[in-house]
C-alpha cells in the first residue's frame, strides 16, 4: 500500500498562514500548483503499489490530478481517496492483474 499526503490546496480564506507555511507555499513550484507534478506522483504511486494507493485530501477538494478514485472514506475534515494499482506501461486507470 502507498499512502500519499500532498499539501492541501490553497484556499481563499481571509486568515493569513503562519510564517513557516507562507514560506513553504512561496517555494512551491508552478508545476505543483497546476497539477502536473501531482499527476506524475499519482501515476508513479499507482504503478509501484501492489494493493492500493491512499491519498489524503480535504473533504471538498477535487480528486488529486483530476483522476477519479476507486472509492473514498470521508471524515469531518479530510477524505481518503482509494486508487487501484495499475500495470506499468498499461492504459491509464487500468487495474493491475488483467482478466482472469
């Protein structure tokens, strides 16, 4: 199992983040902000996993990299999206194991 806990997406709330988080967000690359880095990370995780990939997300956030999860476990403030592993080099989203 692979567990991904990417940084929560920026929000438009009026409260300013703490100094450390403000600096961390400033250092974040453009590719991470537009989702290209997240798509690559999710793809690598799904090809490396043998059982499943679990991604921690805010309840109202869209799925990581726009890829719909196989299932979700929803709490009060966070959601855990579950993704099936895929074959390396196989079509995106195809489960590992193939036909029986």
